[in-house]
C-alpha cells in the first residue's frame, strides 16, 4: 500500500502549518501531531508549565500567524517519556484539519 503525504492546516483559517514530509508523526498520549518544521506560525516567548498528561514539561505556545489561534506548542523541557518531541512543533489535533496529497 502506498503512503501519501498529508498536509496539516489551521482548523480556524485553513493556513497550512506543516506536512508529513517534515517528519510529522502522531503523539497519541498528548493528542498531538509533532513535526520537525512548520510554516505560518510564530513561537511565543513565554514559557508555560504542562498540566495533566504533560506535567513536568514546559513549553512555548505556537500561534497561527494568520488568525492568531494557539495551535500547539514547542516543548522546552520534557520528562523522559516525551524526550523525543522536545524542540519539535507539537500541534493540537483538535486545532488542525488535514488532507492527503
């Protein structure tokens, strides 16, 4: 079976944020999609502490540049469980829409 690229966009304004060609992968435990690269976003300078499933981690919010919706986060510090996504763009699944190319 062929694997086709998937593009992820902001659910609110449809701005393209990343795709699977940027090494995007699901983070099921956090209901997120992690990507090595992104476009159309800005990273806030503030650092917030994780709660619930990501307690013990800290992150900077990631905002869609077009509509200013918070669409995810970049983890600055992580617990060992989430070490693999530190410094990656982590997009909240409920803030995305996607389509297959």
